[in-house]
C-alpha cells in the first residue's frame, strides 16, 4: 500500500481482498436489515440487529464513536425527510415511511461502507421512483468508472442520470469518498459536476459512491442532536451507497453480495471481482 497524490491510499491486490471481507460483512448486514425493516420495529432495534451481526462475524461497527460528538450507534437510520446520519432510537417505523440505513464495518483494519433506502409497506409512486432513480444513479456512476479515467467522470454520470429522470434535488454538502484503512479518505466523490476532472482512477483505489437525492431542493439542516441531516424544505430523500474498486478486468462492488456481477452485466460494464 502506498499513498499518492493528495493522500490517496493505493491498496495492493491482497489488501483489496481484505476490503472485500469487510465489504461483504457490511453488505450482508444491510440485507439482514432490509428484511428486518417493517412497520412496528424501532430504528434502535434495527441498530441492535446490525451491531450483533457485525460483531458475531468478527467485525467492528465503524460508525460507533465516530466524529464529534461521537456517533452513538452502528447504523445511521434516516426516516423520510431525514437524508443521512439519523441516530437510531425509539422511533417506530410505520407503513408509508421510507428509511435510509447506512452501515459500516471494519474487519482486520479494513473498512466497508454502504447504504440502502427501504420502503415500509406502501409508499406513493413518486417516492418509489425517487428510490429507483437514486439507486440507479449510483450504478450509472460505477459504469462510468474505468482505469485511467477521472473521479469526476463518476460525479457527472450520477448527476446526468438524476437530471434525465426529472426534477430532483442532489445534495452537494455531502459526497462519496475514498475508503480503506479509514472510512473517510481522499478523494471526495461529489454527486454532480463536469467529467474529466479530479484524481485519476487507478488500480488499488477504493471509493464509496453515495448519491443523496430529494423530491425537493438540495439544501439541508442539522437537527439538535448535531448529527441528523434533514432537508430544509421537508422533502423526502433517498440514499444508496456501495464501496467499489477497479481491477484490470473491470469493476468490483466490494459491498454488494454478488460483487455487483449481475447488475454490471445488465449495464454492459465489465466485472472485475475475484
Ligand atoms: Mg455510508
Ligand atoms: Mg460513505
């Protein structure tokens, strides 16, 4: 492992294999939460499920104790107009809610980071569409990434897709990021911008891509708990995230259970996992 321009951490193939272990545990924990999220369960109960699953598989929840004030939980649980960084607790999910769940795990010193938004029961069609557009924009971002390209190729693909689908807000205050021995590393990966800029996409780079999209504007506020980010206009928001890397063969979505193989095939993007 070395550090190149602007503190970007370049991993060896063996280290990427270790990141896959952390990524898989993160992805499997989110799948468990997807099937657990239903009307009547509290966000605190979801958090307990996540922590138990991560620790019982030899991982450490990376969010717990992160930042200032220290984040108190294993997952971020953000409901409806909460976009990201919601603190799990007594709030009980009801039919018609959507919940964005962000989760990170450390295994053997390496990080995985991923997020999903889940509908609880029936939600309006425009909310289903918001979730679809947000998730698809992330995949469009992956599909735009290739060795020798630039970080903002991803940003441009995410934004272009969202804009092509209708009137949505794309958060600018929060971005994707490099990841490896720390959860948040350079470079930032904005969800908007012109292509062909920023650091070069090279072998051994690992990035988390995480579009945050709203049914209204892009502006946000922080709640009194100093963590929870809500939309300023009260519009609902979705958030999807995966950690990925690029090998000489193609893309490897480290936090996807199948490494991204199926979805990448649909997009005509090469799969580069082992
Ligand atoms: Mg995350
Ligand atoms: Mg992240």
